[in-house]
C-alpha cells in the first residue's frame, strides 16, 4: 500500500471516529512533528505538550482536511508549524524562549513504533539536498520564516531589504525546494 493510499484510508478512519486511526496517525507523524516543535520552541516539555494538542486538533478538525490541497502529512505539519509559531509569538514564549541557530537544532528522537526509519531518512536527505541547492538569501528567509516565525515584513526589516525582494527570495526558494524534492522522489 502506498503512503498516499494509506493516508487516504487513515483519513477516512479518522472521519468515522476510529480511535485506532488516531493512534496510527500519532505513530506515523508524532516523531516528525515533535522534531518540528522542538526545533521551533527549543523546549522538550513544550514540544511534548504541543504534540498532544496537535493530535487533539487533528481529531477535532479532520473534516477540514482536503486531499486535493495536499497530503495528510503536509496538512499535519502545517498545523504544527502554525501552533509552534503561535506559541513563540505568545507573551510567555517571548520571554521564556531563546532561539538557537538552525545548525544547533536537535535531531528527531527515535520512536520504534513510528514510521519506517528508512523513509524518514530518505525524506530528510531529500529535504537537506534540496535546501543545499538554495542560495544564501533563500536559505536565510526560509530559516527566519519557518524556524523563527518571522513574517515577511519582519524578515525585510531584519535583513534591511525591500519587502518585494524578500517575497521574491521566499517564492523562488519554495519553488526550488518543491522542484528538487519532487525530482528526488522519482
């Protein structure tokens, strides 16, 4: 069974309120969302709490998932990213969190019941290889947006560049990443 057909079946089971489907979704996606939360918040206990909250949201809002707009994993990661950014932007987080450079981010913790380790490694390599193809400006805007939660306006201010330039770098970076990752998946 391919991952996309497995996700389609998983979504249908979630929509019928099958508790085992939530468990399967958790087993499949918890390691990667934990890694994302940890990378953005830099706090293990916050990351663990956010993982739990994320899967409650997935359970409660699965009806809003539209497979025509993307894969289940992408939808879950989008929700996770937004939750992490909301946390960072909260008043508590601004005072309690110190962001470290991207080079010092911790790796995904091992979860023997999670997705196939080879699949995660392959996906990680594809993303790393695609990221390596970007120029310095593209890397900087993606890091500031996705790992530090800055808006494009905030990035423009931080880099002292025109907003249009930052938007252009962001768009070209995302197009390059999509192209490189799709090319690597074939």
